[in-house]
C-alpha cells in the first residue's frame, strides 16, 4: 500500500478536467450527501461536519482518503466507494461554492469559554494555518461556521491519536490539552465569524 502522501501526489499529478460545481451538485444529489451533511451543506446532525464553504483542496483530499480507506470513517468509506477523482473534485467544488454560516441554533457565546478558547488557540497558533478568521486555505479546513460538537469530537480524536490527517501537526499541537481546553477551543472556533 502506498503511503498517504504518495497516493495524494499521484492523484494530483495528472491533468484533470477543471472542477465543475454543477457536476458536483449532481453527484451530491445522487449520493445523497444532504442526508448527513444537511441541506446546502449545512449539517443538522450531531457530530457531522458542515461542508458549505469548505476549502476545495481540503475536501478533495478527504474524499480520496475516505475512498482509499486511509481515513477510516465507516459511513464515508462506503459513501466514497467508487468515486472517481473527477467526481471527488467536482463534489469539492460544489460544496466550496455553497455559503458557509454558523449553525442557526448555536446559542450565545459563553464569555469564560470564549476567553479560554482564545487563549489556548493563540498558544497553539491555530490562526497560522487556519488563517486569522479561521476560514482555512487550500488543504487547511475552514473551522469557523462549523458545528461545535463536531469540532470537539475532531479535536479530541487528534489529541488522542485516533485521527491523523495528511500531516501529523494537529496531533502534536493538541497533545497534552485537557478536555476542558478542547471544549473551550471548540466553543471559541464555533463562534468565529
């Protein structure tokens, strides 16, 4: 089996047709992405990420990792089965074009959690990769406008070494943080505009 980096390099080394969001919308409809990721890519399901406005490169990479079984999330492994590279790119283009926005019922920010989350985020330089507005870039995901419960779940998996991404920086950055620290960071990020 090829290492993840080699697989991703191979997937992007051949010229491909330009991504097409309208084709991606058709793929999303056919594969019923809205059942889990919500209408217009805004999740209404606990611990399920919103994809609206997500970074196109990030989504393409994740879909390929799911398809190849390198990122193990059983529901997504099945959903990505048989997905061509072009379909993955088109899906990513489609979700990237949808307007992101906060979860409608996210509630008001808790001042203490916001302050602690800002402190931990600054100490780990989260904005260096995720950008000052936490909207991400290229292969770094948008974490603003994301579900708080999903963020907490993901941060915990990275800290505990259960989840690894295309690189292992997140695992190292979150190592040693407490559950309370992660709750505060998730709350802080979920309330970023």
